[in-house]
């Protein structure tokens, strides 16, 4: 079972994706957050109980890159899947440099997201 935390500011997208992921037998949605601050509190409270973090890179009023750096600074070995609407290679490279494990654009299928979560979450 992969325990996932989903950080996404767009309610409809977050709720729909969380619902779909919760229906996958090998994935447990342990938490959702609509702000980076909420996500930070959830994940950094006990990173050992999180197998995968799924997050957007750019938020309207927040920066997820700082969160990615913080995860690495506390030596949290939590894989991070970045889902983004940005298609530029530079944005993807920046996310990877800041600590993301994998970057997918939001136009991928749910099956591709599930496959990535399963791969990153191990078990």
C-alpha cells in the first residue's frame, strides 16, 4: 500500500484526483492540502508515514520549490511527483533540481499518474 499526500490548490482538480486515487487498491490517500503551508505541516509532521507526495509546482500565492527544498533539508526521503500545467523543459528541470523525483504535465492520464505513484512509492 502506498500512502500518498496530495497538494493542489484547485479544489475541483484536487478533489477529483483524490477520489480517483482513493479507488485504487494499492494507494491510500492519507491527506489532501489546498495550500503549501497545509501540505508542509502534514508531510513534515511525520514524513516516515508518507510514501509519495503529489504536488503542483507553481501556486497562485505560494512557491512549492521551497517546500521541495525543505523536504530535502530535513532529509525526508519522500519521493515527490510534481503535476504541473507548465510544459517548458526548464520548469521541469527546476522542479527536479529542487528535489522532485518525477515531473508530469497535467494532461497525462490518471493511469499514468497511478503508475508513477506506484513506482515512486515502492512496496
